[in-house]
C-alpha cells in the first residue's frame, strides 16, 4: 500500500499526516504506524495523524503515538491540522474535531518556510484545547487516599527512579492525562528512567504523559516532556496547557505564560478554557510504501 503524506511539525513535535478529507482513510495496523514513525527505518515522527471529514467541524483529527497506540489529543498536532486544513479550505478561522471534542482554531500568521525550500509553509496558530479536568476520575488517577475531588495538587507518587526523594505531582487532564512534576532543573532528570516509571505508575490506569518543569527567573516555565506511547518529545502542546494550569494551581503563577520546551517556545492562556499558541510548519510531502 502506498501512502501520500505530509510531514509537519510544531515546536519540534513532528507527525506524519495523511490527508483523508477527500480520499478513503487507510486501515493501518499498530505495527505499520510504528514502522512509519520509526526514525531509522521509516519516515520518523512522534506518530501518525489522519485528517478526516467531520459532520461537526471543518475536519476530524485522529491520531496514533509512535508505538501504534491511539491517542485522543495532541495540542501541537491540532495546530498543524488546523494550519493545513485552513490552507486547503482558504480559511483562517476554523474548527477541528477530536476524540476529546471540537476545538476552535485561528491561523494568526502565515508565510514561506525554510528559505532553501520555498514550497514549505509555516504559520502561527492558536487553538482552544478546552477546560482542564481536575478530578481524579477525569484524569484518571487512583492513588491512595484520593477522594475524587480536585484539584490534585502536589499528590505523592512515592519514590521514582532517577529522582531523589519522594516525588509529588500536580495532575491535569486536557483531554489526555498529564502528571506535572516541579523540579529544580528538568535537564538534570534521567528521563529515560523517571519518564517511563511515572508513565506506567500503577495509580494511572490509562498511563500518563509526564512533564518535568522548573520556574525560570523571568517567571516563564521550562518544560521537558515524556509522552505516553512516544517517549521523550521536543514539545507537547496539551502538556504545555497542563503545565500552565498546574503552575497556577500549585505555584500561583500567571494565567498567561511562555513555556520553553526543547523544540522552542509556546504560549498558553487560561481563562475559562486553555488556549495554546505556537508555530506550525509543513516540512515536506512524500510517498511511502507500507
């Protein structure tokens, strides 16, 4: 089976996108998705995203992690889908449906991408990720002593490999589960040990995304991400939103902030819903046989 694809990235969070707006969606097995995502034997990505028709919005985003498992939400992928769909439809304002609901989006800027490749396009896109979910059943989380009431701030997780002392975390769902751990320096964490240990912690029945964060002198936030089903990624849009919410609840930081991820900078703002702002770029288009 041959697949035409678009490679896009937002702050380094890269996915292989399949435009299925006017053509039937292919049936891909978890093994095929993992092979496409493999950075040595495939295209290389944090996962695969299908852009599908929707009865409720301008497009429907269905996505899988690089290990082949399906996910309901990714903020950076959502911005890329909005950017691409907006280009196809000639719209700057649109909405994208996901398994976690319908999300309004706005293309704020657009222009040429890499000067060496004028075919590429890039833009700056905002998208509403939705209201944070803060109760244990919504995350979901089943740690000892949990009553179900939220928010779950500085919840004890016990000892975690790669981190000294007892680990405490603030828990947020942005349509997918996030565990935010405040540390002195995220880059000092052995994320290959601590990331999977928290992702698969028995208190998270559906596993969890993990963000290790610190507050910088200017009040902005530094974030390092371990994504459920993908491992460490350069950025996580829903994780940025969860970090903003956690920073307000646990550290009394502003409701609008800059979060510095390994792939660049993203901004988020929490009023009623959380809005994510950041770049989206079409890297290249191609065809692969799977």
